[in-house]
C-alpha cells in the first residue's frame, strides 16, 4: 500500500531532480485565537515542489512539546505538509500531571473553545501554499485525539481523522451524516482511562451517524502507548508499548494511503 503511494507521488512529479537534496524544514508559526497567542510548528520537505496532502497534529495534554514536533517531522518525511497545533498558548507546557490537568481542563469543559482552537489551527495549515486543500487529515494523541475527533464532529470536510489513545467522551450528540471524515481510532485494550462502556457508546454513536469508522485496540497496551517518554511520569495506567506504537503507525499509513491516494 505504501509502495503504491510513493509510486504515485513519483509519477506525479513530486520529487525534484536527483541533484537536489531533500530536507525537512521546520518553522514556528505564531497565530491567534481571540486573545490567545498560539505557537505551532510547520514541517515539510522542501524538495517537494508541488502541493501535497496536509496533516494537522494535536498534542497530548502536556502541550506543544518535542514529542508532537517530532511526529510532525515524521509526517513531513512521509511527504506531507504537517502542522503541529498549540492548544494552550505560546510556550505553555506542563511538566507534571497536575499542571497538565489544569491546562487541559478549560478545553474539556468548553468544547466550543476546543473546537474553535482546532479550527484556527486548521486554517493555518490551509493557508500554506504547498498544501492540497482537498486532502487534509487530522491526527491527535491522548487529549489531542479527543480534539481531532471533536474537529471531525463539526462536519468540516476533512478527508480523515486518526486518534491515538484518545478519550472518547463527547457531551454533544451528532446527527446522521454530520461527520464527513473517515475515522480511525487506535486505542490500547488495557487503557484504564477509557472504559469499555465509553468505547461501546462511541462505536454505537458512530454507527448510528453512518460514520466510516475503523476502531482498533491493541492487547496489553495502556494509555499513551505511542510515547517513549510515557513511563517517566509514573502515572498508573500510562505506559509506552513499542509493538503497539509500530502497529498503530502502520495502520495510520495504510489509512492515509486509502484516503489520500485511492479516492
């Protein structure tokens, strides 16, 4: 599947002459959501000369840290234009679970603000001249997965949304046909922070709303299983799982092959 994607990219003339050296460029972008000043990270391969799909990334509750920036760079290495959003405000980062809870609480309690801040980041990505605006996806991790799913629930015309170890509680019901994006949820089967009741309720709601949903659970994987630094916080139920990380990103790349290159 991924070979097919890169073959298509090549045939479309995306790669420049072999004399040019490909390099991922990263740029800080300062933007506004009302009175809040936000600072995200844009990443793209400057050797790609035509428009390509855009990927919007939402961070864990720790904020716009090195982890989400690394994931943006990885997306750029795959040939996408990636923008890692800031959900809290420029340079607001949590170092402890208590700080993360305090920073994330306003977003969970005010889903309108969460959605608006996500849409603002999406607008930044769409404004980039090297982005194919007809091919945009959003992904998120933990809190960011919830944010990405909330963005999908607004009915915006995203091609797809992928949520890694995301919370699945949503206060507002969605109507049939509201969600336009295809959805991929990648959760740990041993994640104690997302109950099986919440998972079942989420799946039932997606089915009732005619959403194109893939829901994958990884045996033995706990919360934040994609983050190699997860164990250092010593939070019960939070642990890195290398096998689940690899499997989930393999699933993501197959998902992107499908939504970007086969339709």
